[in-house]
């Protein structure tokens, strides 16, 4: 019964992906992509990975979807004024088909072979996690892996995010290019709802962060919710940009700096890099996670808001492309 | 009690299916929004009501209700935003399939006295 | 007073979310920040439109009314969908509202989409006219909207309006 | 056949399909979409294979969690670069695909690449001067 459900779910996932690939209209492809993200979140639930489901729904479907829709809107807002380019978008050049087909089939077969003839694992990672979780300072295994057993990954990840934002800022159009921006769309209903629900979003984000020590949740999911709240603020027409210059840069670096400071400062006591002193691991991890949440939220938001402005307003002009 | 719960949850799921069916069967965008918002709202309400007796504590029950209220607020606003967007860009008719009757086709026939102030 | 209601609401939401886990070390700062944000956003919000205060004692009554109406709305849509030929007769209704400009009217515009057969599509800031999309033009939707208006007036402590609406 | 294996196989299929689209499509936005789906396929394989015939494994899950966040930042960055590219060149595809007939000539290919880089550099430098066509139309609100 469960397997039957999983098979249907997997096929639906595959069909949605096919929809993304084959749809003629770009806007439709993006909508299919969002549906794909939501189905994938369901798949994570079926794979016993609620953390991934949370992150996928918030980041994979939500944030990526918003980014893509915004990009499509940008494209078609500019296309409407350059009609002569319109025919260019969906045409594939006459290139030989056999090359992609061969490489794609080859990849498929190789991957299947890799799955079929995989080596047996010599150590059992779940057992190791279970044996050591008492010392990690948190109760939720995934948080323990992220912030304690494999905290290098997380530290480097934050560094990657930071680099992404720095590049994004560097690519920002010059200031005089942006003065002629129309004021953001001000829809009273969206505005009012955002003003009233934003505190709830904050609370939920912080709750998810807090919950990460005991159950599914943590800095990544909390940060995604924070970023979503900020994106909402901007879409609803609140002038978040005003605080961008001063607050954002501080917030952006905060997570990385705090993480690095904690990692290095334990070396004074003669410990290896990135270990926590006994007894304080729980508190330190929570502190780092709180800073990471703030940092991830701000980074993801600024990756959204650093986008060059497009001439249309916030409206999703991609729908004009519908045929 | 458990049978009542099963009944409520099944009814809730049924309403979700009906909402999706409406989305597929109706052929102008506004009516589709009608179908999906109202049926899903009721469906989620019934689901929450069905799960409520199984809540372990008072805050857990309240959490379920909170989820419903938040979804309501979001779907009410989203339905308005989509409808408003369609209205502004005159996308009310979907490209394929004619409407079953054209008697009440007021959108385009009547002049709109309000000035078209959009987010443009 | 301005801080009290957001503070209480934030505390309640946090208590519900953590399921009474006594997580106040984290909770208190979070609640304070969210209260501050709520007040700040309300200040920004009341730029042009007047803000109407909610009458908290009228909330239960409105909730019951809303529950009943959403049941009706769901059943109505289900009935129309499941007919062999979808039984809809969509059209546009130009509706003159008696609710004064401000929060209450925005609330009306948003929530009318959850009531049987109505959906707000256009909102004018200057006139009292709303454009509603109705699922069935044969039903007297205007009457239902009047009822909703009266309930909202009660919810927001507005003086009862004397002006009669006239649907186009 | 367990669910985990099934989803891992779906991941394999997604990777292959996305790779095909990635090679086939020239529109950069579609390539970004395909790239994202390919990433999701990789995540599915990672978690599915680790849990196949074994218990729930937090380590690959944590890695994938990291991966999801990195993927969204990469996508965001790609989109920003795409928009920049679009606003300076007015194109949604890279130039190398607009040559009339595909040629196997090594030198020619590298020349095109150089041209591309040069034109992109020029475009980026000419930033503060006259903006290109699409961004010039920004004023016509």
C-alpha cells in the first residue's frame, strides 16, 4: 500500500519534471517547477526526512519559485517593448540530437550501474551518530551532524553564501540606474495582511530555530522563513531597502564571523578547531544557530533584492506570455 | 468518536478533491479561484476538526486551529490578488475552450467607471 | 495599550507553537521583538487609510457567522462542480459598500472571497464601488453581502450605516 | 524494491532527463531550471541510497540540507548574472549557439569563446555609460 503510494508519487514527480522540461511557455515551466518542489517535499516526508521537507517547501519551492517568477517577469516586461526578439525565445537551434541523447542515456545507464554495484558501507553512520549524540549537546540528530559532527560543512556553506551575496552586490547596477525606479506597488490588502501576519512569521521562524535542538527544524529552515518574511515585506511595498545599507551588511557577515570566532576561540584552551567545550555545547550551538538564522535569512533576502530592477512592477507579467 | 473523526477527515479530503475538480472543470480563471479557495477552505477546516480530538494537549489543538486561520488569511488574500491581477490585465478568458454561456459576460461589455489605477 | 494587544497575541502564539514547553529564555526576547515589529508595521500601515479598532468581544460571534458561511460556500461550490455540466453562471457585480474606507473595508475585500459565490476583483480607493465576481448571477448576492457588511460593522465597532447599497 | 530505492531510481531518471534538457535547451533560464532539477535528483539518490535496506540516516540528510541552501544561493546568483547578461546584451542565450553551423574546429571554438568573454567584459565595463537597449526602456512607465 505504502509502496503503491510511493510509486504514484515518484511518477508524478517525474511527470512534473517532464512538464518543466517540455513546456513551451516559460512561465508555465516555472509554475511546474514550483509544483515539482512541493512534490519533492512530499517525497522527503516519505523518505523520513522532515527537515528536508521543511527546507524544500520553504526554499526549493517557495524562494526559488519567487526568484524564477521574478526573473521571468523581468524578461517578459522587457520583451513587451522589444517585440522583435519574441520569436527567439522558444526556438531550439538545429543542432544534432544524437549527442545529448547519447550522453543522457549513457549517464542513466552508468548511474544505474553505480546503484546496482555499489560497495557496501564499512561503517554504519547512523550507529555512530546514535552513539555520540549524548555528547553533542543537542537531541536532534540532524542538528548534531550539522553543528557538531560535521560543522566544517556548515561553516563553509555560510562562507559560500557570503561569497554569493558579495558577487551579487558587485553585479548590482550603478546607483543612477536605479533612481528612476517606480515606487513599489502598493496593494492595500496585501499591505495590511503583511503588516499583521509578519510578527507571526517571525515567531514561527524563531520557533523552528528553537525546535531544531529537539526535533526537525533548525537554522536553515528558520532562516528560510525569515527570508520569506522579508521578501513579503518588500513585495507588499514596505520600504525595506532603506535599512539595506546599514543593517544588511552587518547581518550578512554576522553568522560567519560568530561561527568562526567560536571555532577559533576554543583553540585558546588548547582544543582543536571547531570543537565545543564540554557542558557548553548546547548553549554554544544554539547561539551559533541563532546568528546563522539571522544571517541566512538576510543573505537569502538580499540575493532576492539585489536583482536588477525590471521595468514592470512587482506583478507577474509572465502570464502575458500564456498562449 | 474515532468513526466521527474518520468521517470528518475523509470528508475534508473529499472537499480538496472537489476543489481540484472545480479547478479543472470550470473554464474561466475567476470561477476556478472560487472553486479552489472555498472548497479547500472547508476541506482543511474539516481535516482540522477531524484531527482535533486526537490532539495531546490544549496548545496542540490550538496550533491546529492556528494553522487553519493562517491558511485562511493567506488564501483570502491570495485569491483577491490573483483575481485583481487577472482583472487588471484582462486575462479573464482562458485561451482554450469557450465559456458555456455568455449571458452574464459583464467584464468586457460594461464600461468600467473606476479609473484603472494599477501598480504600473 | 498599543503594545498590549500585540504583546498578548505574540505571547499566545509562542505558547501555542512551543506547546507550553516553558521555553521562555528564547521566548521572551522573541516575543518582545515581534511586538515591536508589529507596532512598527502598524505605524507604517496607517499612512493613508484610517485604522479601525477591532472589538474583541464581537470576535466569537463573527467567527460563528464565518464558520457557517464557509460551510455554505464549500457546499455550494461542491454542488456546482459535481453537476454533469458545471452549474455556474459567472458575472460581474458592481457593488457599493457602506463600510467606511480603511481597515474594515480591506478586511471586507479580502474575506468576501471566502463567502459563498463572491470574489473581490477590484478595489477603488476613491469611490465606494467594489467590483465583485460572482459565481451565479441568478442568486441575490447583494443581500448576502449586506449581511456580511453588518457583521463586519459589528466586529469593528462601526456605526451602523444608513446608506443602502445598490448593486448594478 | 523499497521506497528508498524507488525514489533513488527516480532521482537517476531526473538527473538523466535534466542533463538532456541542459544540453538541448539554449535558453539560459531553462538551463537554470534544469540544473535545479538535476540537483534535486542528486539529493534523491544520496538520501535514497543511504537509506536503502538500512535505517534512517541523518548524515546524508544533513548534507542534503546544506545542499538545498547552497543550491538556492547558486540559483539566485545565476539569475542575477543572467539578468545582468540580458540587460547588457539583450539576449537570453549565449553567443556560441548562434553560429550558423556547428563546427568541430578547435581554434574557431576557442575564438568564439574569447569573443564572448571580451564582449561580456566590454559590456560590464560600459556599465556606467549608455545602458543597453532593454534597460534603456526602463523610463517608459
